[in-house]
C-alpha cells in the first residue's frame, strides 16, 4: 500500500507540472478544474482505489503545524504596502466594501430567513454553515485563507468538497460575466453620470536584486518554528505569522516577494493534497438550496459594489476589477483588467494580493458572527 507521503508528493508534482504544461487540452482542463481542486481530488481517488483510510495519518498534524503556517507567512510576505498608495483610496475603499459584504451578508441573510428550510435544514441541521467560512476565505483570500478557515471551523470533508465544486463552477461563470461587464464600463459611467474616470498612478516596482532564495527559505522556516515553539493556539500562530509576513515584505530591504508568492502557491497545493487524504467519496452530496444561496450572495456582492462605486463617483471598471480581486484572485483579476486597460493590470495584482492577505481575518469575523447570531 502506498504511504500518505508518497501520495502527497506524487499529487503535488503532478499538479505542479500539469499546470505548467503548454498543451491546449491541459490548459483547457485547468480553465475549469483549478489546480487546488485537482490536488484535493487525486489523493482521494488513490485512497478510494486502495480502499484505504488516511484520515488519521500523522501527515495531517504536519500539515497543520508546518505546511499551513508556511503558506500563510509566504503569502503575507508577498504584499508590499507601499504599492497600495499608487492605486488611490477610492479603489481600495471599494475593494474593502466588497470584502465586507462577502464576510457579513451570509449572516444577515440567515437572520432574515431564519425560519426557512435554507437556514433550519441546510445551514443548521445539515451543517452547511461550516462551508460558509471557507467560501469567505476562498472569495476574499484565496486558497490559503480557505484552508485555514476550514481548519478553524472544522468543516466536514463531504461539505468542503461540495462547496469547492460549487465555488469552482460559480467563479468560472463569474469570470466570464466580469469580462463582459468591464468592456461596458464606459457606457455604465455615462448612464450613472460618473466623472472620476482618470488613470491611477503607475506602480513603480523596485528592480534591485532580492535576497537569495535559500535565505528567504531559512527566514520563513525559522519564523514558523519560532511561532510553533512559543504560541500554543493554532489561531494565535496564524495571526502572528500574518503580521510577521507583512513585516518581512515591508521592513526587510530586498525581501524576495516574488519567491514568497510562488512558494505560497506550491504550499497551497501541498496542503490541499494532504486534505484530500481525508475525503471519502461515499459521503459526498450536493445541496441545491446552498447553491442558490451562493448565487444570491455573489450577485448581492456585485450590486453592493456598484452602489458604493456610484457614491464614490469612481470609474465603474473598478467594480469588476475589485470583484475579481476578491472572488477570482491573482490570475483572473489582471486578466479581466486587461480587457479594459492593460496599464491597470499591476493595480489589479496588488488588490488581489491585498485580498490574499486579508481573507483569513474576514473569515474569522464571519465565524464569530455565525456562532454568535445564527448557530
């Protein structure tokens, strides 16, 4: 029987190289099945074929103690606060408003529909409320936040995979819609009488030589070991590593932000592969009520951002850009932006990185609100 470590290593290498394979069929596969979902499913398939249960394997402790913390500090250390100044305050306020809506709306909707089947049966009895924080993490912070919040809320594997599949479908459809909307943003500006449509300041990237990769690895590992040694709480370690990551990227000269972001991506695939060892296909289900709940949630997020954009008198193009920075991420946000103005692509990337840095904290707020007012 293949050991869990071999399965995880095989999965990470397979997904990593398939994602970079310049083959049109493979590329089209990853357009609809992202690397994170594939990394989650492959170990489950191998476990199913072997009729093996790896849910209690020691590798899960290693993931929680080392892989997830490393992913957090790597992603957080890729954000340069200085680059936010070039974007301007209005797009950032719009972006934060979109994040706030994602974090708070499910609680407000749940309170408004407290006596319905959606809340009483789907969210509470069937425990789909545990899938809400990972969705918040996915939409705002990306895969890293999604995984941390899954651990914090202890979301069951069957619900988590169901949420992953629904999330993947919606995000792909949403991306197509945002491509179409941003092309019509000029017309929307005229209809809504928006006058502030200027081009933001260029983002100047320091092209000086960054510190060596091996030094970056030692620093990241050292901080994770230090936090594990000094902080007992998992949540406490995550918060501490988040701030340490920000300190690295903003206080340490020549910190290698590009390497940190790439390392974070690989670590996310690694964590997902470990989580996939817990998945049992026999427990899978699909809930139509929850899918409609996600659709209302996502559309509401966009409508709310349009209202904020009108109040701020800001170019409507920032609405799909900020939405994709929240919901899509570092790959799709600049891609959608390029359909409007390619000069704005770096700004979309910075917003997406800001999203990755804040998603965990928004998700923690959602968990607190759910447990306080709804569950």
